[in-house]
C-alpha cells in the first residue's frame, strides 16, 4: 500500500471563451505540477525527488492498473476513429523519455500507437519550416501518437546552441501555440509532459552509463558538453513551459528522479485524459441482427 493516496485533480481546463472540441480538458494526476497558462513559472521550485507518498512496490502495482486502463481506452479510441491523442515528452539528457514511453505504453496495441523520436533534422527537413517535420507525424484519427522530443527542440536546443538568432526562436513560442491550437481544433488532444530531474541525478545516470556494459551504448561524449549548459537549458525549459502552457494544451511537470513514481503519474494522466475524451465503440452495421455464421 502507499503511504498516502492523494486525490487526482484536473489540470487547467479551457476557459468559457476559449472552447475546444474537447470540453473537459486534459487531466494531471496528483503529484504532477501543471503550469498555469499566462503566468511565470519557477522550474526550480518543483521537487524532482518527490514520490507522492508512494512506496516503490505499491507504485508498480498501481502502474499495472493504469496500463490496463490505457489499453482498454486505446481500443475504443481506435474503433471510434474520430479523434486522436498526441503525447509529447521533453526532458534534459538522461531525463527518462525512453524509459517512460516504454513503461507507460507497454501492452498497448501497436496498430493504434505510433512513437516518433526527433533527432537532428536532416537536410531535407532543414529546407522546410521548423514545424513541417512534426506536423507530418501528428497522429491520425483513432491513433495515439508519442513524440520523444518534439517541436519544442526549436526553442530549446536551438536556443542554447545559438543555431538561429534570438529574433527567430523567440517568435516560435507564438507559432507553437498556434500549431497546437490548430491540432486541438482538428480533434487532436495534446498532452505535454516535462520530465524534471536534478543535476545530481543526471550525473548519477551518466556515470551509470559509463560503468555498466549494457548501458555504455547510450553514452555519448557530447553529453558531457551538453551538461556544461545545464543552467542555460533550465532557463530555456522554464521559458518554454511558461510561454507555451495554454488552456487547450497545458504543460505538466513530472518529478522524475524516481523512475517508478514518474511512470505511475504519467500513466495515470494518460489514462485519465483518455477517459475524459470518452471514446465510444461505433454502432453495429445495419442489417447484421439475426445473421448466422454457417
């Protein structure tokens, strides 16, 4: 059993004058910090080591329940084929995006779920506008799409590495909000998670990759260079979270030092979001009542 059972709470919902096709809005599980739209956000005030009062064993048992909920609701979403869910993950290096995706969506029918990892853009992608490659991977009706990194890289890594002038990346906050608004109006629910770890936890995970043979393949010497920009990335993340948390697509900050707790609250939020969408199986085709299979 857990030490305590926090109540689930709803994240920000659309204002009355900003109605969306999905009126109930995304939900965040207790323990997740939802960034209030239109307000400054202090990322450093979020305890990355929080565990919500859970013990590891209890969290693992609860995770299995949430996975089953996701699986059942995903089947209904796929059958309904009217709307879709886009789940976005962002984090600093070693933040746990891969592990979260693997654990949360374990058991989901792969026919109804697509995962896309966005690396350094190709020359063809660089010839297009910055949103082009992301828009092409937005899930179609009936599908769950998962972005491992996303369009936010163009106000994060691009900013920190000074790949474009500030006058360019600063304009992108508004363009990203417009993009997500377009998706929402098109029947795509956008659910965004920032996996928040501490600098000490990143050091521990990088050292683990160096020390353990089965993790060495994950280590890239460039990670050490990126680590030197920790403060710059934290500032970039904080700005993106504050400027791009909207009533229709709020940002959810997940305490992610403890993997088992991270997996639980993310899976519960995905399940609650699908439940609020309330997809339904289609009505049976006319004329099949009374038919017999011979």
